[in-house]
C-alpha cells in the first residue's frame, strides 16, 4: 500500500456527512511516515457537474492505470486516517498530474500555504 494507490476501502461505520460504504480511496500518506498500521486516504465519489470548479474536489477520468469504471471525484474535504484492515483490494494508481492536483486540494482544505 503506497502513496497514489487506489484501494477499495470499507469506510463504515460513519457518522453525519462522512463519506460512507466501501468505495475507492486514494492513499495520500507519506510511505516513510508512521509506525501504526494506518493510511491517510481521500475517498472518491461519483462525479457531478456541481463538482467542477470546487477547489477541494478533483475530477478523475477512468484509465487502465487507475482502474476506475467511471469518472469520479476525489473529495479532499473527507481526508482521514484509516486502519490498514479497512483496505479491501487494490484497484489501481493515479498519475503524478492527478496527484499534484489532489495535493493542491488538500492544501485548500487544510489551509496550508
């Protein structure tokens, strides 16, 4: 499990407006950080037109490399740490261009200049 990998992750149980159910998520944590069996992830949601031009949402088109079946949106507002035991299976990996867009989206959410 490495940075930029997309895994199907079991996000239940959840509360409130947290992204729910088993869904694709991008691992964004640094591979060289941490001693606990945790990964920081950004969940993917179905893409909608209202997601366009929102600084914390990153659209991702399906490719053979990322393994996605449909256009999706990485939702940086729902960034979280999850146990490695929530990881169901690897789906694919995002490219560097998408990863850089996702890093920018996380900067917006986390208010990092």
